[in-house]
């Protein structure tokens, strides 16, 4: 590198950059280990009907129980997993874990029927030629119907190569799997592209929900999105709901579902089961009709 820097310039050795590079390298080899030695975990967050308050689905969120650093969030290790391609193996593991837990919950009696399990997809999984095969294998081996699986792909990941994304997602959707656009509003999809994509759900990014109560421009944007979704025949999920005020606003906009700390934080599989049990009956503050089928 220094050789190309030219005569007038020189490159200093930056110990801080060196430390960062070393940490990344260590993390990469740790992450390879993590997959092999069963250190990955999943957390589940309920997706709730904004008409009845009932949980109808859970979103699966990956965690890493690092032997030294403790429980790590996706932001701590997914960027490296993505760069190294390890994200593909992690994704397959998460998908199978989610299907296994969903099938186990559904086998138990005394809990309200759960419509779906949501799993996030990375762009590198989309690029993988055999994604539909990997997904159908996971569903079959755990006895989960394709209609019960929602795959969440972020708007920017789709827009990176919309033609290819449409082909892969269309393939999955023809087999019955549901497709959700995650973090909607943060990417740059044109309305025309949106209409051509094989989609079922728009998940409105939490940044819009957070600003909605203070800034009426954001409330207007969220309302525009729910109206657009309705006209395109898509369901809407509002992400990152933290207050009852936000719930009321979203209900007035006819948003279908909500997710966020107001309802529950991501939890373990056992806690998810307990959550389902404790929400077996609709509490009186919610209307009793649930006209939605997820
Ligand atoms: P996401 O798919 O948009 O998931 C929602 C994120 O918002 C989660 O963060 C969740 O814990 C957080 N959240 C939920 N409710 C609230 C709230 O009321 N307030 C706030 N401030 N945050 C809330 P988490 O678990 O850290 O995941 C971050 C992102 O990492 C996810 O965003 C998703 O893009 C990615 N991710 C998570 N698991 C996977 C996975 O298995 N595969 C892939 N490819 N990506 C994943
Ligand atoms: Mg998601
Ligand atoms: Mg999101
Ligand atoms: Mg997000």
C-alpha cells in the first residue's frame, strides 16, 4: 500500500486500525465456531392484531451467546457474517430453528391459534440459487405449511436487484410462502416496482412510528403507506410501537398489525409460549372482531 502512496506522501502505521482489523479477524473465526458449537440463539417478538390485541405471529430475531462477550445483538455480528458469507449458514440455521419452535407451539393445546412465523432474509440468501429449495426443505422437515412462513426482506435489499429479487421471491410465493418488505420507507422503491413485486405485507419502519406523534408530516406519511398498501392488496405491520398513543393513531389509520416494546420485547421460545397462553382471551379494551386472516 505504501509503495503506491507516492513520493510526497507516506503511510503511518495506525495501531488503532490494526486493532480493529485484528478484532474483526478474531470475530470471524469465533463466528465460524459459533455455528458449529451451537452458540446461536433466537428471540421471538409477537406481531399483534391492532383490531383485537391478539398475537397472531412471532418474528424470529437471531442472537449470539458469545462465550466471552455475552449475548450479542444482530448489529454486533451480522455485518461480519454478511461480509464473510457466513450469513447464509446462519440464515439456514435460524429458519430451521424457527420452523421447529413454531411446529412445537402449534402442537400444544390450550393456546390460541398462531397464524405465522416470520424469518428475516439477508441479500446473500436471496442471491443463492437454491433458496427456494432450502426453504421448502425446512418447512417439510418440520411439518410447517408454506402459508405459515413469512420471509422478511428489507426494502433496500430488494431494490439492490429488483428483477432478481422478484424472480426468487416469486418462486417462493408460488409455493405459498408469504413475502414481507421489512423497514419499508427507508429504501427507494418506486411505486411501479412495488406493484410488480410478489408481496404480501409492508412492514413500516420504526423510524416513522417513532416520529409520528411529534411530527404530523410523519403521521401523514404512515397514513399514506397504509392507504397505498390497502390499494395494492397488502397487509401492514407497524414496527417499533412503544406507546398507547401510537396504537390509537395506527388504529385510526386502519393499520392491520403492530410490533414493538409496547406489546412485548423479543423473548425466548418458552416465554413466547407463556405469552401466547396469557393472551388466549381478548381483553375488553380491544374490540372483539378479528376479521383478519394472516
Ligand atoms: P428488523 O427485522 O426490523 O427487526 C426489528 C428490530 O427492532 C429488532 O432488533 C427488535 O428487537 C427491534 N425492536 C422491536 N420493537 C422495538 C421497539 O419498540 N423499539 C425499538 N427501539 N426497537 C424495537 P434486533 O433484534 O436488534 O434486530 C435488528 C435487525 O437485525 C433486524 O431488524 C433484522 O434486519 C436483522 N436480523 C435479526 N435477525 C436476523 C436474522 O436471523 N437474519 C437476518 N438476515 N437478519 C436478522
Ligand atoms: Mg424483520
Ligand atoms: Mg424492520
Ligand atoms: Mg430494522
